[in-house]
C-alpha cells in the first residue's frame, strides 16, 4: 500500500470544503491514516515548498499557504499518489478535468484548494514534514 500527503489549503478551509475533500478521497478507496489542522508560518510554508524556491510564484504561494489554517492528511491506498492527483485535477483549474476537485472548487492556479504529493520521494518528504510515526494509524 502506498502513502501520500494531501492538504486542504487555506482557501479550501475558508470555503468549508474540508469534508468535501475528505469525502471524495474516502469514496475513491483512499484511507485517511493521519489527520490534523495546522497553521503554517511563512518559514514552514517555505520549507514545505522548498522545491519551488526561486520560481516566480514562490513568494505569493508561501504567503497564501501561511495565511490561515489548513488540514493535512496522510492517505493510504493502492496507487495513492496518482489516485489523489487524479481526483484533484490539474494545478490550473481551467485545465483540470470535469468533476475534479480543483475544476469544481478552485479560484485560480494558486488558490486551488488542495495539495497532493507528486512522487514517492516527495510523498516521503512531505509526510515526514508534518507527521511522526505516532500520528499515523493502521485500521
Ligand atoms: N502555483 C502557482 N502558480 C503556478 C504554479 C503553481 O501559484 O504557476 C501554486 C499552486 O498553488 C500549486 C503550487 O504552487 O498547487 C505548487 O505547484 P505545483 O507545480 O507543484 O502544482 P501541484 O503539484 O500542486 O499541482
Ligand atoms: Mg506539486
């Protein structure tokens, strides 16, 4: 079984979409094995998105991600990484397929309500960034 990290971003929390996002994942065979609400400060957001440091959107993105509470979760399932990304849809909601979370709920390419890890190595880094082994459960 594969694990991935997902975040209901601050805009998703403001739009009252925590339940909707989790429901979509659970309905599609993903199991929530870790879950918490956090409020990242700027430095934590910069550390989380370190791979994007230097990109034109980095400053705005990390300000946005530290602008309010977010919900972080560890999802487990068969091909959890690609399945989560499929349910999220493309980064830019205008490019996202019909029926995906971002197509339905995102405001724009930055405020796109949800995050999902994009590969095994990034999933491992991102899960460890927010969760220790005592905060994840088997059931
Ligand atoms: N982002 C942005 N402008 C861009 C590309 C990305 O504001 O041109 C933001 C957006 O919130 C995105 C995040 O930066 O979700 C991380 O970008 P990435 O390319 O990793 O997209 P994702 O993996 O989230 O689809
Ligand atoms: Mg990404």
